[in-house]
C-alpha cells in the first residue's frame, strides 16, 4: 500500500491527496475560520492524476487523511506501436507497455513518468 496519513492542515497546492480512493493533485487549498462549535475547515480542489477528473473535498484541518506516495521515475522508450509504447525503467530495468498521450515519442527517447500502485502516466 503506497500511501500515508497526514493532517489536512499539512497539505498545500501541488501536493497529492486521495479523494474517493483516487490519487489527486491539489489545484487549490483554502481554509475557513473556525466556527462557534467546531474547528477550521479546509476546502480542497484537486484533479485526478491518472484520470484527469476534478474532485473536491471539505474537511476539518485537524482531520487525518490518506496521501498517496506517487513516484517520479525515468524511463527509455524501447518501441513505439501506434499509441502504445514499450518503456524500460532506468532504475530497475523493468520493461512495460503504457499508453502514450499527445507526446510524439520515438525509440530511444527518455521520458519521465509517474507511478502509483501499478498505474503509470507520462509527465
């Protein structure tokens, strides 16, 4: 399981958070003042890292929340076939196939990609 728990107040724009069990990158983070009967609330607007869907979350700032551990890795393109590319991880030398986005990639190109629980995305 590649995630850890943090308090909502420790999050900021650009960091990652799990919303609806989906890893998301925070686009905006704002807090409201504490109310008469409760603690301050944080409002988080985020976008899914792998699906691109917008999600929002409102939680007390002292609430614990799951934060995904997303690794940024380097790879080399071994083969390009349509919109799928075969990539070799430059750290582990593992080979895998992933879907190319809008990038124009060729054999021997080096790429940077995000990886979390078996999902990968070119940066």
